[in-house]
C-alpha cells in the first residue's frame, strides 16, 4: 500500500490508458473492515497495487462486503458507492482520487397555512396553539386570532388547534403543489373531560402514595427506559390525574393541560397533548397524543454538537428512517433487512423469507401503499440493541426465546436491532414523503416500540439540515 503525492498529475494521463483485464476477478468476504485492509486483500489476489493519499479515505468507516469470482472493476464500483472515491489505472496501479458529489438542490413546493382562530362566541382567540403534529412547525395565534405556518414541505399532515379550556381540533391535509392554504377554526369549550375523570375516580381509593406510583408507571411508559429517558423531565406533572381499576388491573391517565417535556438528550422541548393512556395487566399498552417540538437553546457549542450527534443516533434505525429508506429504495444500502413472518409465536429470520421493497410497497400515483400479510420483521444492522432493552422489553421472550435458559435467564449479547410491523387494516397508505395517512392502521413491536418519546425526533427532521 502506498500513498502517492503526485496523484493529481497522473489522473488525466492515465484516464485514457488500458482497461482491466477480463481475467482479473476476485473473491473476498470481509466484515467491518477498513478500506486499507480491503485494498491489501485485493492486491494479494491480483497484480495491481493501490496508489492514493490516505487523507482521501473516509475516516473511521468500516465496510462489510463480499464477492465470488467478480470482476475487479465491478467490485470497486460497488465498494466506492457513497464514498466519493473514483479510480483510474495505469499499468499495474489503481490510482484513487476524490470527486466531491455535486449538491443537487431539489426545488420543493413549500406551502403556507394561515387563518384565524375564534372562540365559542365567534370572537378572535389569541394564544391558541396551532401546529403540525409531530413537527417543529407551529405558532400561537396573535391578539386578533391570526396565525401563519410557513415553509411547509409537501406532504400529509395533521394540523392541530389547541387552547386551555377548549377541545383540541385536528384537520387532515395533504399538499404536493405548494402555494397557500386557508384554515380557520372556531374552538369549542371542553365541558366533558373533568366530569369523566371525576366519575371514574369515585370508584377508586386515591392517596398521594398511589398517585406517585401511578405517575412513575406512566412516565416509564411514555418517556421510556433508554439512556435518553434519563435526561427527560416532565416539567408539569401536577397536570396529570390517574385512575386505577383493580378488577381489570387497568391504569388510565388524564392531563388537564399539555404536558411540557424537556429532553436534554436531544435538545427539544416537547409539548405533549395527551389524548388517551391505558395500560392493562396483560401487557396491552395504548396511548396517543399530539406532539409539538421546539428546539432548546444550547449553552455552548459542545452541547449543540452533542444534541446533533444524539439526534442522528435516534433517527437512524427509527421507523421514520425506515420509511424514508423504503421509499428511496435504499433498504439494504441503509443497513436494513426485511423478512416475512407468518406466525409471531414462531419467530425466525430465514434467508428464504427475506423480502425487497418491491414485495411490500406499491406506488399508487399520489401515494404509496405498504402491503404484506401477517407480520414483517425489520432488522437494522448498523446499531446494536441496548442491554436495557434485553433486560426490560416484554417482546424479548418472543424474539429471543431460543436464548432463554430453563431458569428464565436471557443468555444473549446485544445484536442487531429488530422490530416487527403489523398492519391492522389491510394495506397502509403513505404519502409521497412517507408519512402514514392512517395513524391507527399499524402497530409495531420490538425495538421501535421500546424507544418512546425520549428518542423521538420530529417527522420533518433531516440530519443534513439540522439547524439548532
């Protein structure tokens, strides 16, 4: 292996010389190896040696790739995908150089939504929360009840109107052509929630100790048990009320106002509009709400860099990342493998059950449909499970039953992250950006359900353009 400082002078000269010999084929299988080690292996099998400046190589990247009697030029083309590396050759030298990828700025049809919020008497209502669910896009109405949401990427959204003392309202909208939209709304007084809580609570003996126990159980389920959860705080827990039905062993939670959650792991302030929460003894957990994200102000550059790093780690391997990779046709490139699963009780990932994007995704012109029978296993190979997941997740007994000892101990080291998708209403519609158009049409198990609010990033998050 040699680093060649005169490479720039050679590139043009060698570009018109010779071709790889058709007899130059290689067989190789490496896992998590640096490029330098792969170059050494190729040189050992052929008459070629590599000439390059080590500064050109991606820092810290490891590669898993295999080939069986494959032409070396074809193998190199596969190896260099996404690295920016190009090669030329001169006699027995393979000379590497770097070509910065051209940034293609896609023109998006951004659009705006504006309107006026009124109270029950038709008078303008100020300080109403108006936001797109699950995003950082949101404002409060002004003194005249007016609001305006700007720079919205095309896609499918739920626009939420919320105000203390009024019922939340949600409108679904989809936009792909850009422009401006008008959405007015008249808020209605919320008269039923407190009455419902009071009636249910009369059946249950309530104490401060029981409230604390219920709160801790609620927080664990809503926030999660990951490392990021340790840095999340619900700043207004007094807004929560709980009921517990001993006969059904069911816990319910209610919130008199939106929950304010500070996530110091990812740098977000989350306003969580809790709509329902129910946990039953059989392990059935169901909760839903609307979420608005805001960026926290970093104290210094180090904290900002940490937040960016943690956000990327939370995003890659998530359900949102999976959907984007699926629509882009990059599942394998991005580290995913998907498998058919006919019976959840007979969990197995066999090569013959592996599927591709074309097996489960259908383009319908103005939307996509995710369609498969039974369950779909999603394996993410670029990040390991946490040990906390292996200790605490209820689905581990299903996924890793073969690793459970007779005395009930899970004898397994962390492996690839595994999640399971189940469609509840036949096929599932996705908009052109990958957003689910029926939130109640799908459920997930495994790692995706293990990572809760503490590991959420907004649906409009883009790791390339995360401006804190």
